[in-house]
C-alpha cells in the first residue's frame, strides 16, 4: 500500500476543500471576453464575482501578473471599519462591512470575519472634538458608532495605559461591529467562486499594453498574447498609474509603501482593534497570538514591498507609550505594500477617457476593508454604466474641486 506524508495529505485536503488546484492551473486565455479585470487581488476578484452574481456576466477573465492575492491583499493588517466622516465614504465602507458579515456564507468559504470591535483613541482635545463630530455624522448615516470615555476604553482593552505621560487616553470612537478578517481567505474565497461560475483566473499574465480603436478599448496585450474584450476594469492598486499611461491618460495618484510587522505569538491579551492616530500606530492580536502592528506611510514615493528599520523604531516606540507590555516582545516578521494615494485620500471608481475602460484605485491605506463594497459598486458601474455608490468617486472630481476629504480618517490609520 502506498504511503503518503503528512504534507501530501494536507495538500490534497486543501485542494479538495478550496478548489486550489482548479484556480491555480487556469486555462490559457480565450480570444475574447465580455469583461477583462486586470488585477487578481481582493478588489479585482470581488468585482468579477459580483459581475457574475448580480448581473449574470460570467465571460470574464481576471488577469494577474504575479500570483493570486500576492499584492496588497496579502500584505495588510486586515482591519474592517466604516466610521468615516463624509457621506459617500460611509456609504461604501458600510456596504462593505455589511457584506463581510455574510461573506463566509455567501462564498461557502470561511473568511474568519471577527466583529471584535474597533476603537480609535482620542489622545488630544482636538481628537475628542473630531471623533465626537464623526460619531454624530455616523448617526445620521446609519453607521453604529459612539464616543466612549477612558474608563470604557480601559474596560474594553485592559492592556492600555490610559494615563500615559505624553498622550493620555481621553476617550475613543468605538465601532462595535468593526473587526478583522483573514486576508488570504477573502482572495481565495472570491477566486474559487469566480472559477465555479466559469470565469478564468489567469496568473503570471502581465498586461503590457491597452489596445484602442476610435477611442474605445478593444483589448489588452499581455505576456501570454493579445486578448480582446468589450469592457476593461483596471484594479491594480499602486500600479494604476502605469496602466493609465498605457491607455493614454494620467491619474491624480501617488504610490508609496505602507509597512507593517507582527510580534512573536503570545497568549490572548487583546480582543479588540485599537488605533492611535496621535502616535501613528494601530494594533490587534491575530488568532495565532501575534500582535499585528502598523503605522503611517513612507514619507516619499516608492514601489518597495519590504520593511525598513526607521518604521520599526517610529511605530513601535509610539505604541509602547500606550501599550507598555509591548516593550518585552520580539518582532517576528515585517513587510510592506504599495498603496496608491489621492489628494483627498478617497478612492477613484470611475469611467475613464477611454470608452469601455474603468478604473478602481486610490484606496490608499484603507483598501482591505473596502473589498466587497468596492467590488459590488465597481460591478454595477461596469454592467450598468452608473452606480450610486461610485458617483461621488469619479476621477473628474479633482478637476471640479469636489473633494471627498478623508485625510484624517484614511491618511494615517487603517
């Protein structure tokens, strides 16, 4: 009788339960698709999924120059919240948060959504006023948040030092239905669902050109040859500017690295997500016991996907003031992702100067939490030509001066 190693048994189990091999060994591209989505990250896969689920459009290819979920989807700190100030932002992020709650059932794939609650610490008088304003705005928007005092903060997260010497905790904006999810599971859940609908997830397929005829998109050139399409959705985060350049227009975005790190695993000590904008840091504890830590973006444009020593020092030094217990932990690993940032720190979900081509970019530091809502809205925009969730996020808002200013909510913390 043939014997199998433990690794081989586990590998076959993963293939059986997740459809991993089917998604990985995708067929060669067809000659023409109704829709091509460039970017097999969370946003691109979600767009394809809702095109099929909501509008019956399944002749779709999702092209990825690397591997499925290998960009920002697999490099973030997994925080999910919707407590944004501006109405358009709150609408799309709350749509996303609500879709996360039923995602495991919808995809028949456990994405490990954990509505553990998110608190944003107020450590100055200015932040108190700002978060109270956001709580009032959220009440009008139908987003469940509240401003809580320092005693409640300490009750929810006992490891916090609320009497810090420089930045005492004066309160927090608390969203009890916020939380986290497993980033890789989100990508693979959507990919399996798209594959089951007959869509092609094509990896190692880099787009090298956008083909146009008479101002309309007709296809793309790739490392696997030319592929024709009726409509093209570009969802490539930090590389959006390159794809726009191929199509002959420019985007008002900048690409910068956002870094994160995790500590060695420890016993459970924190069952909420805490964000501290004053000291530039945020933290949660993973299911494996690691403290997942992030901070601000790099101070210069770059395309690196690795960490740097100065961010370890700045972010950890800041968080130790509020969480003294961190001082004795060792770092396990560190990484970076390429985020695309707009001037008003809000995304672009828009038609483009090229007919039939659509852009989804500019999510900055808040991309993961928006994946299902972004996919839902982008699918509607591609299928119907308009969507109430995307109207305010048109790229022409910068020319008209109709900014959606989320620089406080999105520019620092996740």
